[in-house]
C-alpha cells in the first residue's frame, strides 16, 4: 500500500510519529531535513507525507518542500504539522495543495484519523492511475491491410522519440487509438495519458481546465496539464481551442511551465504533446482560427490516419475484435460473423468510420438472438433482405431495359467487390469466379478500366 515519509527536525517527534504509525501497521521512513526528505522522495515517492512546516538548518522549509512535491508528485497527499500553527499558515499550506494541517502538540487519535483518510485518498489516486495505465484495449491497433500497415509503421517510428505528433483523418477513424498506441509503446507508458477535448470544453473555462486554479477557499486544483506531468497530453480537435488559449499553450510548449488561474507561482511540467484534427488546418490558419506558430510547434511529425473506406479489408478483423471486446466488457454473446455478413459489412458505406462499425457490431449483439452467427439480417438496412430469396431493385434499375440494367448492375457489383478487396484484382477475380484476364476484359467492356481510381487499383493485382 506504500509507505509514509515523516519529515521533522525534532528527532523525538519524528520517531514518536513513526512508532505510532508502525504500531498501526504502516511502513514508515524518517527524514530530519530537506536534503534527506528530497533524497527519500527521489528514491521512491511515498504514499503519504507528514511534513513539519519549520525545518531547522534546512535549505528548504515545509512550504518549499510542499510546492516541490505537489509539482513533481501531485498524487502524494501531504499532511502539514507545526508547533507555531496559526490560521495564516494553515491557509498557506492548504493553498499550496496540503491535504490537511495539524498543530503541535497533536492529539494522537486526531492524527490517526487524518492519516487514515489521507492514505485512503492516496490509495484511490493510485488505483485511478493504474486503471488509466491498464486501458490497453483502447490502444490496441487492429488490421492487416496495406493502409493499416503503413499507419502502424509510422506510429512505431514516432514511439521511439519524444517529438510532437499531429494526427489527421476523418471523424471516427481512430486518431485517439493511434495516440494511445504511441503512448503505450513509448518510454512514458507508465505515466498518465490525459485527453483534452477541445470541442467539448466551454471557451471561458478552457484555461482553468488546462492550467488549474488557485483560491484561498479551495486551495490548489491541478489542471489537465499538471495531471499529465511525466506523460502525454492529447489535444483532441485542436482547431477548436480558443485563440487566447492557443497563445498560452504555445508558451507552455516553449518553456514547459505555466501559471495556474488565480496563482502566481510557475508550475513546471514534463509533457509529450500529441494533437489531432479532422479539419484542414491550412484553411483554419488562413481564416484566423488557428495560430500559425502553434501549428508549427504541434505539426513536427504529421501522421494521416486512413478512413475505413481506405481499409475495407480490415472490416472483418475489426468486427471480430469488437465482438470479443463487447463479450469481455459487457458479457454480450461471443457470436461468429457469417461470410455473408462480412461481405455486407465490406460493401456498406461508413461515413462514421471505425466508430460507426463498432456501434453496428454492438447493436447487432444487443438486439440479436442466440449465439449463432451474425447474419446480414442483423445489420442495419438489411433487416428485411433475403427472407424469401427476393431482391428489391434499387433506384431506377427497374425502369431500364434488361441489357442496360445488366450492364449497370455488373459495373456497380464489380466496383463494389474491387473496393471490398482494397483494389486487389486477383482476389476480386477469385471471389467473383472469373479468370483475372477475363475480369480485365469485362471491366474494359463496361467502361470501368479508365474510371476514377481504377489506374491505382490495377496496380495492386498481386498484393
């Protein structure tokens, strides 16, 4: 559960507190001055500190140590004790982030009550941190398509550095998953990953949310930047950040320090910054909504996250991944995916990308019956299809002569299959039951060979 570091220049006091706490089952360490205190913290952060505010013959007093601890180890609760206590000292200590204040001579029962509460606070903070660090499912990259492999290769390169990364791509394509993948495979994996949702925070509260605040009534309230100390801060939809905040974030990027709202002390942080956007940032800069200097600082390593349209081959694998995920997290049935359902999923349109696919799978598992395979009828828009073997003709197909209707159907069908297999002509030919050369001739006869995208597709015959 972690130990308690007791810091007091009076030997009798620190040993007395140590003996009392050891009798209660706590592990303790003792320090007589600021040098011993900082050495103990640097060796291993304690679960809790009991800190005397006056330290004779020390380079730092209790308030200085408190400031340093709350800057570098903000999750460690600090209980201040003093024989010269008054309301001004108590307020100063609480303002700097102390958990509580006890005046000497102290009541042992009172001390133990405060210690138990502070240790419970410490335990909850550690559990919170552990849960964040164990959130590996949100950092799991799934896929085997060429577009996916290219993305993961880029991400693997940037995990080895501390450079700032700008992730671009459509909504729902998995930019935050990519950001978490970078964090999980970097030297900062054991430290926090903190998300700043730029679009969801009210502009007038953005600085308080990022930088935290100080007030005599509520003391120190760390912001997201402080919470991310040592780890990664992820700016989701960075283009939605208010212009005033952008200039202040720019200064943080330059010197890694900032001041809390209502405070005067500089707070130092060690952060890696990852940003994302769905917008054209060049256009946002031209419109005056994004600062060029901030863009230049954030866009050190640009990485484009492909849409689901660009990685249709990954859809069956992603679908199975989500089935397993919902089985583990929600107890939903572990249903296989029929080949017909796979084909339908690969030919559907996905404006919401991977996020939409996840929602479709969750819906199918919740509304479906039994544990049998997921079939096309379990998917949105397919509920009435295939029941009696009839096909409902779409659009104006029913109004065309047979020859034109057949050509139109063949064209759309073959383009759909080519897209489904990521432009791979060999795999398309195998699926539709044609020789590759015969498929080439058919595409040419249908006027597809020179169509949009086909030149690129035909280059991937044997991939």
